[in-house]
C-alpha cells in the first residue's frame, strides 16, 4: 500500500541523551503508527554505524551502515534517505521520528531531507531535548568532542559547548524534561538563548501538537546565517542577562585581538557579526561558547558590492540589510549578543567600546584603516 501524502518527519536531537530518549518515547506513544529511526555512532571507530527502527512496543529492525570517507555523519546521511524512503512507501507509517545521535547537529539532517526527500518526505519540526539543569554545564564545557567520546569523525574539532549551543538555537521546539535540580535561572537561560522557540514538556499533548506544526528549512537556515541571524534581544531575568551590543564603527584589529580571551570568557554564549577596520569590506562571524571562540570570514558586506551584484544575493539577506541600513556604512556594523548568568553588562560594554577605532583613527578613512596591523590573519587566513 502506498501513501497519498508526504511522510512527516520530526527530528529530535541534543546532547542530553536521556532527555532525548524520553522525548522520542513520548512521541511514539502519542502518535499512533509512528516509528523512530536512530543511527548509533558509538562504534564508528570500528568502521560501522548501527541503525535501528522501533515503535512504541520496541525495536523491530536493525542493521549496519559502513563508514563513508571515515566519517560517521557521512554514513548517516547516505543511509538515512533510503531508510526514510522505505518508511515512506508504507501507508502504515504515520510519522517518522529521526532520533539523532548525541553530537549530530539537526541543521545538516534537515537540509538532507529537504533536498533528497523533497518529493516524498517533509520535515515537520526540529526538537531539541533539554534537561534544564544541564544547559549551563554543557554550554560552559570547552572540551573537544573527541575528549568526551562524542566526535563524529577523526577530523571533528567541535567542542561540547558550541555543538550544544547550535543544537539548541536551530530548533523550532524545545522539549523540557522534568528535573528536580533545575531552577528559575536555568529556565531563564534557555528562554534567552532561543527566545523564539516554542517550549513544551516532554511527553505532553502540547509537544505532540508542536511536533507536527510545520518547519521551514530555508527560513531556519537564514535565521542562523551570520549576516541576518535572528539574534536574541536585551533581557534580564532571574539573574540571567542578554546584552545586545551594536555600533557603526569598526574594531581596531590589534585592540580587539588583545581582548579576545576576556571577551570569549565574558559570557556562557556569545554570537553575531563584526567589522574589522583592516578588512572593511568583509563580514566576520563571532561564535563563542565554553570559552572557545570561532571567528570566520563569511563574505562581503552588501555595502561593498556593486548594485548589479545584489540580484545574486538571497532575498532574506537583502531584507535583513535593508532593515538595518546605515546612511554611511550600509550594513557594515557590529552586532554581538552575550547571554549568561551574572553577566557584567557595564564592564563588557566598556571593554567592547575600547576596541573600536578612536575618533582620530576613524576620521583617517578606509585607506588608513587597511594599513593597520592585520592581527587576525592567523585566525582568518591560516597557513595549511
């Protein structure tokens, strides 16, 4: 028997493995004829990834997928689509719950399904399962995933903190398990890290309804893009603060570089986009968690492009730039957000402001800015 509609897919992820399993089991109980597909990457070091398919009564099939290019996530992607397509051929499967392994990030899996399953599968939601008491400890963890036994490949250099942050921030729904150790500070931190996500208790009818509410993969990706990310707003609740720092003047590269350690450790989570004087045409991304900071070149500011090039820029990028257009600098700006319990807002603002060009440096103009010592070359242009 074949179905006459696309197979609904709900992606459930997160490093809190116990919470993730509780959420998945709740969905299997709450949605009749639903099945969960899971790829266990624990034994990837031995050359295989274990696949299992189960419903509310237990596991009813399993198998192994070989590694692809020594990458467990590559093996997952190559095996995922055929398995989902197999489930989609049966009208008896009402919902596929894709339970991601610990450090697998949902963005990549949602994109794979959107591209390769476009004709027969549809992502309905991305849920991150959360134990509220563990949010800050995981966010503050700067260990490499390899040290924690959670790396998806030998070349996986992510940290626990930044992986957890992205898992949380990409989700459309945050599923909370009951935790006696959690307090108001933990709950406020979750809300400020991702204020636009819907929240529901694991196993609740509300979560089941949200799981099927719909998900726009393109919009979710745009919301995470450094040029137009939907960053949190200023907030203060239960000892947790969100500081939004925006300026229309570039950073002095040497002064900012000297302050990086203090800035990356100033908050449990910080992210956004920034502007360096010696690279005035380049949009740079800022991504920090657990004291580990990643800065990357993400292409040109739109203000540096000729008018004819705008036709090649995605509409969401054009819209974001237009909403924040400066009469002199266009979309070039500093837009950084810091979220943390016990945040020193005044001290952090003072430190950030001290890294900007002085009035004299600013008035010297762009050609003079370009001659400043390129302190970030080792981070942005590493020699391989």
